[in-house]
C-alpha cells in the first residue's frame, strides 16, 4: 500500500489514514512509534483540520519529551517545526538565553547558507512585524527581525509564537555548528526580541503538567533529552536537591559556596554566582580561577585556550567538588575530561569571556538538572 511505503515523503497523514483501514492505521502508527518516528512523521506531514484528531498535541497538563542528539559531547540539539506546512529546524535548547531564532531565507551570511532557512512565503500562518533586534552570544552574534508563526516542539504547539529570523549571522561561530538556530529557555527579561519566550507561551496556555523542564545529557549519540513539564525518575539516582534561583538576573543563576580539590578551597572563595547553562559545552569560569583548577588537576594549558590532560593519568586525578547550598557535587576526572580522536584528552574547564561562572554541559551530564519556573529554583540530582 502506497501509504506505508512512502511514509516520510509526499502523502499527508490525513489522506493516508483516511484511506487505510483501522487495522492498517494501527500498524502504521505502531511501526512509526517503534522506530521513534511517529512524532516526526506527524509533525512533518500532519496539519489542517482533519489531522487534529490524530495529533498527539498537548491540550493541558502534559509532560512532553524532546530527544536530543549529542555531537561530540559539545553540542546537543533537538528538532522544532515552524509554520504551516511545518518547516524543520535543529536548535539548541539554551538555558543561557531567552530568544528563539532560525535563519531567514533572506540571510546570505555564510552561516545561514550552510543551514536550513525559514521561507516565510511558504507559510500560511506567518505574520511579520517591523521590529529588528540584535543578539550577542559568547561565540557570535546575529541580527534579525521579529516575526510570528506556529512553533511546534515535540507534542507542544504554540500557534502565535514570536521568534526571530536572522538576516545576518556574524563571526565564524555559527558557520560549522550542527544546529540551525537557538531556542532560549531563560527568563523573559533576557529577551532581546522582546517577545514572549516559547516556554512562557507554554505556561500561559497551560499546556504543561508543571511549569518546569528538565535536562538529561548523555555521552551517547542518542538518549539525551529535554523534558517539558516534568521530571523523569529514570534519569537520576538519590534525591533531588533544590537551590533557589536569582531570577532577577534573567539567568538560571544560583549561588555557589565554594570549589574544592582534595578538601581544600581552591576557587570561588567566600562564594560566587554561576548559571546553569545548557547552551555552553564546557564548564567556564574566570581565567584566574580556572588556572588554579587546571593546576590542581594537573592539566596543561595550550595556546588554543584548552588545556590538555594525559589520558593515562585520569585514575590519579582528583575530583573537583562544587559546593552548592551546603551540598557537595563532585566532578570526577571522567566528567571533566573530554576525549577527541585527534587532540587526545582535554579539560572540560574553560575561561569565560566575561568572567562569569557557567555550569555548562560538562556539569549537566553529571547532574540531571530541573528548571522550575513555578518556584524559581533549580533541582540537581546525580544523573544515571
Ligand atoms: C568549517 O568546516 C570546514 C570543513 O571542515 C573548514 O574548512 C572551515 O575552515 C570551517 N570554518 C570555520 C569558520 O570554522
Ligand atoms: C602520560 O602518563 C603516562 C603514565 O603515567 C606516562 O608514561 C606518559 O609519559 C605520559 N605522557 C605524557 C605525554 O606526559
């Protein structure tokens, strides 16, 4: 049957499901679900009135999982769909910023040309505004225009979501990234687009069971995920420790008590502040502090801003312990060391460009992180 052989291409699900028998419908759904493709197929092919009954979209009180792909333990990205019919994009779910943007078909920067670009002329639900904005990230910057359209992530759909279309992407930073754009999950006050951030839209529309999301990052290519609306107990062991967030900063910022190696406080003396940032690959801090940590673990700085570690020395290296709210969060060498086929082993600690502490993927891989907007707190638990 045609419907079953061309699952991913031409036929919309509505046509397909309409023509085939109930039995076949079930098996089609089963095949797609087993292959983990149902969601993708529905999102890509199913829109319009008829389809609504087949869509798994949340109405309210929902927990929705978005799988992430892991690129070399440095970039984790998921898939979103924008417009009608939906156009597909890879994005980083970034807790260190609050804007959503993807490249515009009108952007001719090298970074845009190398990625998927949104073509607004092909979306019937697209709305433009005259507003321009500019965002500077740690690794690059972009300029764009604010627009509105339907945005879908996993089983969540927002019909009039503000987001950015980049018209220029500066610097080399975005050129070779595996993702097309960024979906920011920090507080609205950080938004440069001055639009309601996607997660705030989900909260406003009451789509989620809880006003929280959680992040599990694995070292495997698959298995990492963002969970909108709740927590998955299979991702951690022991208890969750909750830490108040200084949300006035707009970031998921928490207070750190100190950083210890072999029981001695070597950095963050007397306390410091750090943000939990899924959009940063490494664990970054002020240069003068990071030099002390590198020294304590025996890493050798190089000219390239990374420090090398002797791969055969891992078992002799100390834990670096982050003390947060009185609780110890050790990072063992296996957690703070990254391996690259060409470079060998290098340290997951790096220098932040603005002297802030940035607990990125290196930390989150070790500690399943829950971002709770209801109570403005972050939960950390040992990831498994
Ligand atoms: C991007 O990757 C290509 C191919 O690997 C390389 O030649 C180029 O220098 C890279 N560009 C940047 C800006 O890193
Ligand atoms: C790495 O450590 C091993 C074992 O301790 C040692 O034999 C080797 O010389 C070290 N390599 C470098 C480049 O320092």
